[in-house]
């Protein structure tokens, strides 16, 4: 047997469920009405539409890597002739470097002794970039370094198309033994250009 309180509760729950069903049905009908009017509206407008597009081309271009080319005394290499040195007698010889490339460069130099005479260990070198109007002579700025393993970096900067004057100085150590008198040393100085960052 069902009590009166339980029956009322069941009726209230059933009424709530019925109201929720009616709200869902009303919401579905409204959604269908909006969908139908959208279809009718699109159909009445012809059913087509377009998005506009356009394009333009950038004409072709060429990218070319720069060049870095150095000339010494207007050639690929230069002989500076014979050197007559003594422990108190230094000698200096001028030369020019031209940057015929299209990029600025920093000038570096390295030296190597190519003969095996013991005199080579006593030869010192100095490379100096000359200022405008300055003459090449012994004793210019910079330090003397041993010719075997000679290396200097950043001697100067050389813009593309520019020419600069340099001075190479050689001398013997003051303690060079007299028994090396009359000996000769063969050597090479390599000038290197390294592109400067912008």
C-alpha cells in the first residue's frame, strides 16, 4: 500500500519530467525553424557565394656571393729580392696590397722558413701597415717576432677596392753566432685576407 506522501512525490517528479520534455521539444522546434529559414534564405539568394583572391609575382632576382681577392704589388705574389742582414743591421722593404674583391677584409700574415740552415732560428720579422705618406724603414711600430712561426693578425682593415702600403722588416738577433756569417735563409710570408663582419 502506498502512502499519500509517496504518491504526491511521484506525481511531482512526473510533472517535472513532463515540463523538461516540453522545454526540449520547444527548443528543438525553434532550432528547426532557424535551420529551415537559413536554407530558404540561402536558396533564395541563389545558393552561391565567392571569396575574392588575388596574387602578384616578384620578378626573379640573382643572389651572388661576394669575392675576396688580394694582389701584392699588382700580382698574385711578389719577390722582395735579396736581404743583407747583420746583428745590428736591419733591412725593410715596402710592398702594396690591393683588395680587388667586393668585401672588406682584415689583413693577417704568417711566415715560414723553408731552408734548414741554423741561421733561420735567429731571424726576426715585423710587418707594419704604413700610414699615408709614411716611408718604409727599420724600427717602425709593432714588435719583432721570430721568423720561424711568424704570425700577426689584424694588421689593418682593407675595404673593397682599396690599396694599402706595408713594410716588412727583417733583422738578426743581437746574439747570432759569428759562425753563421755568410749563410742564407729562405722564407715565405703569406698574406691572408679574412672577410670583416658588417
